[in-house]
C-alpha cells in the first residue's frame, strides 16, 4: 500500500462522539419526567440481570458503548462483555450481561440496542463487501456519506468489518472531483493543471512537511492519461465499467505505477467483485454507511 488516509480505530474522537450521542438519546427518551412506566411499576431498589443478545448473524461494533450508556444512566449498573468488536455473532449469542437496578437497566436498554445495532449493521455489511472481493488486490473503503454527527463512530464500525477509511472530511485530503473540474474548466485548466495548482497551494499552506493526499476524479481514459502526467496519489475512476477499468489499470502501470486507482460509483454487492477484479487498488462504497440495515439485537432477562 502506498500512502493512505487517516484511519479511525476506537479512540478519543469516537468516545467523545459516543458520549454526545448517548446524552442526546437519553434526553429524547426521558425529557423532564423520566421513565414513567418503570417509575410506576418497579420498586426503586429492585435488582436485575439481563443479557444483550444477537438475534441474527453479524459482526459486532460498538461494544464499549454499552458500558458508557450504563455509566451515564446509573453508576451502579455493571457491564460484563462476552464478545469484542470485530468478532462474529451467531443468532442467540450473548454480547454481554447487564446487572444492577432494574429501573435503570430499562432506561439504558434502548440507547444500547439502537447504537450498537446500527454500528454492528455497518460492520456486518462491510464484512460482506470485504468477503466478496477476497483474492483480489483491492481494498474496501467507506466514503463521507455518513450520518451527520456519527462520522467517527461509523468509520470505526467500517474498521470492525475489515474495511478501510477514506478521508475524514474536506480538511484532511484534497479530492478534486468532477464539479471542481467543471468549475475550473472555464479557466482553461485540464485535470492535470488543476492537480498542479492544488499541489502548489498545499505546498504553500503546509510548507516542507508531508502534504495531504491528492486524489483526482476522472470518468474517461483521456482524462486519466492527462492527470497521470502530474503523478497524483490516487485517481478515482467514476462509474467506469470493469473493462474500461482494466484499461485504466494498464495505462496507470505504464505511466505512473506509484499512483493508486480507486473504483467508485454505483457499487453494490452484485458489481463489486467485477470492479475489484479489474486490478484497481481501492473500491469505495457509500452504501456501507448510508444504507446499512441495523443488526437485530435485544435484551433477554435472566433470573
């Protein structure tokens, strides 16, 4: 692998984002009155124990969030994990066990299931794409098509499924897309000209250190040939059929072998294998974060 974007394993950014989301989830559920059903029916100090259980096959993501929710609700609640992020889940398998005051457990139940279910759904879908292209030289990447306010957690979930993270935002890598090229086209600039201008700006902005990655989007072999002359870090091949991508790989190999090629645009589980088999280095899939199905997990009470 050549240069790559910043990756997002579990860390401070994900933890801070999780705390904010947990706080918002609890405010939505409790408002100023609290859980009126539990307050009416359950004694304040009644203890209980329940298992968080997967209802279907999948890949776990977000396990540390369970303990964070419990701490936010009631410090007397305890979390005993049985599985770790990135591990496969079978139907009926226990992720972990909660113990403590029953009222507080019921308050914590829905935020835990909602957040871990969504993140595990992303990890599960990512793992399917990774498995689909096994044996090729390509790697699966996410995109910026994330839920607003959830970016670090969703990119972390992609990691749990075996995928890689594309750029974090508009600030940490330069991606010259078709709309940028259309805008500068009126100035008589080719894709290579735009790349050179972008690189000069980065050199002035960041000085003598390592510059952010520069990637350029193209949709034709003529554009690709032009931009390869300027040696970009990555070229994004937008909506090219596999046959054209194979030609693009051969052209890259002859002109700029250090440049990586990324397939993008309309990629799904039915098309990803053929795209990856063309010889590209990367396949970016917006569906990983904009169209996952939440993994079905639930809370089973124990005596």
